């Protein structure tokens, strides 16, 4: 295909982006007490080489009151100037025409008292659901000090060699707290109607402009807060118009951290929030960036051609593949390693206070140590199992020059990926199979499907090394009645090896149990194409069609022995799936033990020892964990052949862990 807009230059004040792909600021967890680190430099050097038009780093906190986490970047003191300067010099050295922007951050009420060592400050004393604290109301002196902190930080960024600054005014941070009627209850000139609530950001921008008149100032804005009682897309268009006179671009994203409307998870349709950028673009004359769930250059081009934005932000997409812009420009679209919006290595790690990594890119945030090792001796490698770990080990080993052959007992590659992409809202996992299929063909990796590996087969093949990536197998709980004909392993539903009932009970409320419950609750509902057809031709009333679109007619109950549901699921995904369960009417019972499965019933005991019975049950599914499938390991070792267990064959792992282990195995051999 041809790109007509994506790779054209974009003029912003006195700078020019070489193309319209922007990497927005993302917390990476790579700074050290505010200071720039080698890993942070390496991360952005790699993205500069990948040819994004602009890299926005941050958030960079402007003072102690604005500080988020110790692993965030500081721009609040001149002592950080040498590190910031080294950063811009090395990134510019990697590619001279890349533009680097410093995002100025202030958490306001979102700051954590235990991190800043004092009570957070905000426009009003309104409890924050994010930091779980009530901030101190800002005095006039506080307001002047924090405004000057933004000014000082912008001057510092300019001195350090950045090409632009961006005010972090989205997601419910300090600027948004002043603008929102939900968090600004002041009765002075900084509160009240929208005009007065805009006074703090307006004055701050004016002060910054007077200090760095010729410098690019951008503004990251929530296109809609998606929080009851706060600003909607209608008010945000007015906000943008009022602020635009002293700004050079708007970077439009989605809602606040505390919104109950998913923003970044896999079930958010790609490009879903581009209307927010379009809404603001209609009201202002400066360039507009569109953000959230645009992970594909083809979609990015469509957004630009539709006139919804002037540039496209790709965050996680460039974590997954730093060279996405270069590959797209050179028309190597199939070689792009696609982000699947799993959030496992990026946003989940943020909440765990860990440096980011990536399901799709084991080198992310560790570029220097995890470069491909040079091949010392070409070896014949046998990979048993074509799941995530086996595929990644095969890809890396073959890329380094080894002779690699994959053996898979199924009729297709992917292993458990073929199951996990089937539940509603999880279909992007399928991209992993498409990507690996491309690499198998490109790297001439031999694949033997429908092949059960035996010791004799290994002996005949005579490899130098065997990677045992045979995955896991289900744990069948020892419950009376578990072997009845209407009881199935949960994953068999996804592969169509088990039927769907009308009244279903799931034993186990971990990741698989939750995803199965959503699948069963929505089974038989209208798909989007059917909905569009029937409503377009007035064949079905819209309200009736909407109800049929969201859910089917099955009853679903989950029984979980632990007090909480969704074990293993990351924080950023868990709440979305559990909320979806509730909206679909799934009944969730925690802290219970199943005691018996009858012909049409399930018996369980609650935490207080009381017995209960679920009647008229059609189907029962167990999702009670897995164990390693490593039966081949010891027999192969006895042959004297070097063997290594990877992925869940070693121990049950997430896909993120399995791919990381596969990468390391393929890179070490």
C-alpha cells in the first residue's frame, strides 16, 4: 500500500517533524531517583533509530509536590541538567532529525503522600480515588509557586537540548483538577465557572510563553474525562479553544485514571477514541495529535486521511517494535511486531513499581544487554512445541543463524495462543500467530505439524539441542462427579471441543474462568455486523438490537475457592474483565469449595461451612489451573542430547514470561 500522509513532514511552530508518528510520554520505570539512566537513554536511542518523528519523554515532574514515583524523570532542579543534556545529545546523535519533547508533569491530588513526604496539594480538598488521600487546598502562594515550577522546568528543558515541552494536563492530573467541576470547588478567582477554572492553566501557559517565547509548547489534554460530574468532550473542545492562543499543538488522549470506561485494554476497539481529537481539531488552528489504541500504521494513515488529526501517537506499539515507522515507510508491514494491548509488561509493571518490559519484545527497556549474540557455532536445533516460548526461541535462534526445526502435535502453530484469542475482546492475541508465521517463512524455519514427538523421533532427527516447549496440561480437581459426561475442561469450549449449556457453572475464577464466563454470557448475542445490518434497514428496533448485541440468554455462575477473582490477571486488565462479568449478569461466588457435581446440580460449601446447591445445571467447566508437561525431558537427556525446558514446560507461566524465556534460550545457544 501507499502512505500519502503518514510520512509527510509536519511543521509545528519553528520545528518540523520528519513524519507524523509520535511516541507519547509513557512511564517506563527507568529513571533512578529522578536521574536519567543508561537504560533510559538506550531505550529512546533505539526508538530514534526506528525513525519516529517525535519522542516525548516523561512525565518529568516539575517539583516535589508534583512527583509521581521515584522512577520518574525529574526536571525540578539544575542538578539534573547534565543527565538531561546527555540524554538529548545521545538521542539526537542516533538520528539528527528526530525531535525530542519533555513532558512536564504535576500529579496534584494524584501524588502519593508516602512518596512526596507530605500531603499532596490540589485546587480543593476532594478525596482522590487514585492516591486514596484527601489533598490540601492550594493557597495563592502554592499556586504561584507551582506555576513558577512549570516555568523553571520549561527553561531547564530548553537548556538541556529538548526541542519542545508538553504540559501533562490529562488523566486527572493537576491541570485537569483545576479545570474539572468535580475536583475544583473553589470560590475565588481560580474556581467557579469554566472561565475561572481555566485561570490556573491559562496563567501557567502565559508565564511559560514569556520565558521561552520561541520554544514549542504542547498540551496533553483528555478529550473527555469519562468521569461522572467532570468535563465531557463538549467542554473539552471549549477548553482547547480557550487555551490554544499560547500553545503550539494539542496531544489528545482519553479519560482520567479513575474512569470506569476502558481506555487502553485490548477490548477497546482500535482507533475508538479518534473522535476526541477530531472534536478538538474542529475548534482550533494548531496541530492535533490523536492517541489511544492506534497500534497499526495503516490505521494511522486512515485517521490522517480522514482529517481527524495531524499526527498519530503510538506508545505501546513502539515499545513492541521500535522500528515500526522505518518498516512501514519501507513497505515491510508484515515484518512489524505488533503490540496486542495486553498491558502485561508495560502498564501492569507500572502498578507493580517495576521497569517496563513487553510481551512482544523481550529487549524492551534492556536494549544493550539483550542484543542478539553473534553466532559462534551453527547448531541443529529441534523445538518441540509451537507455543509462545517455542516460537520465540525458534525465531531468535534462526535469526542468529542456527538451523531450526519446529515439531508441533497440533495442526497449527500457536499453542495456547489459539485459545486465548477467542474470548470476546481478546482477539488481538491472534496477531502473534500472524507475526510468527511471517518470521517462520522469512527465516526458513522448518515446521512439522501433526507430529507427536517421541524419543525415537528425536534419536532419528539427531539434533545438537532440543528446546522442550510442550506447554502445560490441565489440573483436574478431585471432586466427586468430575468425570460425568457434562463436565469439561474450560479451554475445550474455546476450541469447540465442548458444548455450551443454558445454565453453566465454572469451577475456578482465575483468568481462564473469568474469560470463559464472558464468552458463555455473550454466546448467541448479535455480532456487530448483524446489529448494523438489522438497524440500518429498520428490521429491528435499536433498543431491542442493543440488548441482543451485548449479551446472550445463558446463565453463568463462577465458583472460586479464593477470596478474590482473576488471579494472574494484571491490574489494568482485571478490573475491565470483572466489570464486564457484572454487566453481563455473571454470578460470582468467592471463598467456596465445590463438594460434589450431580447429574443436574453442583454442591458447594461457603466460607462459614454452610452447604448450598445450584440446581438445573446443564454444563460444568473446570478452570482449576495447569501443570507442566515435561514428559520428554528426562528420556531425551538420557540420550545424551542437550535439552532445555522453556515456557510452561519448565513451570506454568504467563505468555509474557514464556516469550522472555524463549528469547533468552534462543539467544544463548
